[in-house]
C-alpha cells in the first residue's frame, strides 16, 4: 500500500518540480520591465496630469477668465491650463499651485471651438489676452510603450545572450566564465562506461596504467607500505592510436568520477580566465576524490614558456600553465586525484610539466603491430554482417602503419561500399576497396587522358613495380593501377615491412624503387614528366636525413645535426658551417645519382618484363602482385613479414602440442590393484 501511495503521489511531485522557477535575475528583469512601462505611461507633458472636471465646470472657468491655454485632442478630449486666481475654486478649494490643469470630455469639438472664439472676441474687446487654442492627436499608448521599450528590450536580450553565451559549455555565462568547463562522468553512469575489454591492442600501455587502476580501487594497499602513486601520467603517441579511449578505460575500470576536458578549454579571450578555470577544476576534483582528471591535447596550454612569444602574446597561456603547475604540485601526497593527459607533441611541452611530481610517467601509445591490428579488427567487425570470404589475418596484414582510428574507418568504408552495391553482407573485396579509398583516394575514371599520357603513366608505374620486385629490402608490391585517384594519375600499393631498425641497405633499396618511375621514363621513353614530383621529394628528404641525421655519409660519418627535443635550446637553427652545408649537398646528390644509375641498370636487365607489365597495365588498368609474379617470376627473397607470420604459427603450434603433452602427463594413472578390481 505504501509503495502504491508513493507511486500515486509521484506525478504530483513531478508536476511540482516541473513548475517554472524564477531566479533572482529573472525577478530583476520582470521588475525592471514593469518600472519602465509605468514610467512611460505616467510620464510625458503636463497635460496628462490634470484634474478631471465636468464640462459645465470647464465652461464656468472659461467665463471667469481662469483659463489661458486649451489643448483639444482628436478624441473630444480637452486639457485646459488654470491661471492662479483667488476666485477660482476647484473641488471646493482655491488654486494655490503656480500651474494647474483640468481635463474633461466635450460633446462637440466644433461647438466648443465656437465657444472659445466668442470668449476670445470678448477678451479682445476688454484688451485681455486671448485663450491659446491648440490641437493635438490623442496618444496611442500601445505604440508609445513599444517605441520607448524597444531599446530597453534589445539591451536586455543582449545582456541575456551575453550572460548565457559567453564562455559556453557547462557552467557557461558571463558570470561563470571563470568556472571549469570540464565534463563530469560519474561512476554510476553505466551507459558511457568503457573498460579495458573495449580497448583492443595497446597491451603495453594497458599494463602501465593497471597500477593506477589498482591504486584507485585499493589505495590503502600502497599507502600502508609508504608508497606513493604517480600523480600524473602522460599518454604520448601518434593521432588515432587510442589515447583518449585508454584514459576512459582507466576511469571505467577504476569506477571513479572522471573529469574530461581539452587543453584549449582553459584558454579564453578574457585575462585570467584560464588560471581561474584551472583552480576551479582542481577544487571540484578534490571534492570528488578519488577521481581522474583527463586533459586532452595538453600541448594547447602546456607549450614551453618563453619560446617564440610576441610581446604580451602568450601571457594568458603562460599564466594558465603556471597555475596548472602549481595545482599539480600542490596536492596532498595521497589525495586520490590522478591526472591523465594526452598529446602527440610531447617535444613542445614545458620541461617543468614533465618533471617527477607532476607527470611522473610517460606512456607511449604506438601504432599497432600485426597482432594488435588483428585484435582491433575483431572489435570493429562485430557490428558488421560479414561474408565468409573475410579473413581477419589477411586484413591485418594488408593494413601496415594503420592506427586504430584508421582501422575503424576501413570497416565503416567497407560497409558503405557494400551498401552502395546493394549487397547483403560485406565481403573481402569491399575491404580492399575501402583500403584503396583511404590510401589513394576516390577513383576518377571519368578523367580524360590521351593515349600518350596513359602510356607514360603505365611505363612509370611499371618501373616502380619491377624494381621493387627485384630488390631485397624494397617494400613488396601489392597492386598497381593507372586509374587516377585523388590528385595522383597512377598509384602503386606496397606492403611495408614492420621493422624496428632501418639500416643503410634498407634506405638505399627504398630510394632505388622510388626512383624507378623517373628512370623508366628516361630510359624507355627518353623524356621526363611532372608525375615524378612526389617521388623526387621523398627521395630528397630521405637522402638528406641519411647524411645530416643518421650519419650514413662517407664524408660526414657518425655526425648528426638532428635535435630530438625539438626545443632548439642552443639558440641556433643551422648547427653547421657553410662548408659543411656544401658537403651535405654534394653527398646527397651523389647518393641520388648512384641510386638512379642502379635503377636504370635493373630496368635494362629486366626490360622485357617491364614492357610486359606496362602493356598489361594499359590493357587492364589495374594489376596485382600475382600478375607481376607471372611475368617476373617469384620474388627472390621472402618478405620479413611473411617469415614472422610463419615463425609465429610454428611457435603457436609448438606451444599447443606442449600443452597437450602436459595435460596428458598430469592425468591420474590407475594402480595395479585398481586394474585387478
């Protein structure tokens, strides 16, 4: 019965809660509007303040000579000015004010004007001042109020817009512009909860943050031993690798409040707002402790101070950073507030922000490897309807260098392509088309090309394909096309080997394969075109890196002019002399010329195969590695990635066999007595 009664009363409570509530500011606006309307209605000239009298009394005052001015309106209304005289009595008393007005309604304007003319004629004969007669239109109070209130209404609306719009977001408003803009996710919010199960790959990064989760779940375990949990952890890595997702997973696993905001939310056009927001954020965090503060893209506010700053240009940002440094180092030792931040530009952050006691740990979130890409594909393939031809291992192999965001985009593009083709399920070809779409851009088959241009592009791309097939350390070919994609007139897809170290031979083979297109044009077509612009740019940058950064030059061996910190703390931009610059230029030209000659030699040795590939491209427009293998034969060397896959499969099979043998050996054996029984 009690529950039923509570349920019956609930709509009434909800109805009461839904009633409009007026704040103090709302009452201020209402009172101000009423005062303005009253001031307009009761203000104006003195004619609107007269005493009401009867028409006969007004005629009497005119006959007594007590009226000197009369104002007649177009609605038979009259306002008359009464001159101070002892014999004039109004409502039983004499007029004592210097000026007094009376007003009344008249039956006819014409008759009243005729009466005034007769009175003025008599006054004129007696040499008295005539009555001043004026005609006025009656007031339209509606337009009077609107006309006078309109400026005030516009001002009030502008004030409301400023109070609600400036500083937008949570707690926005001109009066709350210094409040924190962080979004709070409570631990009870199960709908938006993210756990480590939702984060595929990133095994190394997850291991590093597990200790933070364990501390938030059971802080006493660490504090009893005198341990101190890191106050902050900085997630560093390329865009799209899952830094923000990992931070949300930490909050979801720890089941604590989670404050999330961007570094740009601290910066505002008003002076002192950033520092005020930092103070308010940490004040709220201390009230919610234990909790997590996550600052995404912290480089927006955490850049190194005093670097390339204009006069007063970075004062606000630097004051915000100073306040952030103070708040981070001002916590109690075990306050339970942990700061997570993410950036892909750790090299530009202030050194004071990275010291121990603020961000104690830097967690590197790198691009996923082959196994991690497979796990990420498994997560994003769950909501898709897949065909039996889809192989997750094949997809992971075909997407080297892809981040988690790129893989999610591949899955979405594949679903869109399948839907565009009216398919019932997403198949392998849809995924390959999605990868091509993301890497090379959209096909432009309607682009008009002459036969000569098509032949030139085919010879160019065949040059890349031939040399990359014959070199050991060049990236193995996947597909070649002369169909324009994006801004490119032709493209070749390769499968880069995932290596941790790159030696000189790797770089030289890649440069030689990149120059294969220009070498084929010069060798077989006796011409050069602008289509090799991107190839020449990549080769030039790579060769300069070999000489100036990696120390792979004969004349400048073991010398590097690379600044890994990116902060230029020594104050110069070119750390070598002009003579050294000439040496660098000479070595770069020698490296490029050597690889160009090498590429031409390989093409001369395989001229027949190159021509067949070019003619096949002109005929089909798209060929794959199988077509190249049919023309040039099997590749002389197995790719490192294929070897890694085979080794992993052998290790997995070996571990499974050892596990089976262990399980068999652990089974209980029957004794001789049990057998006899």
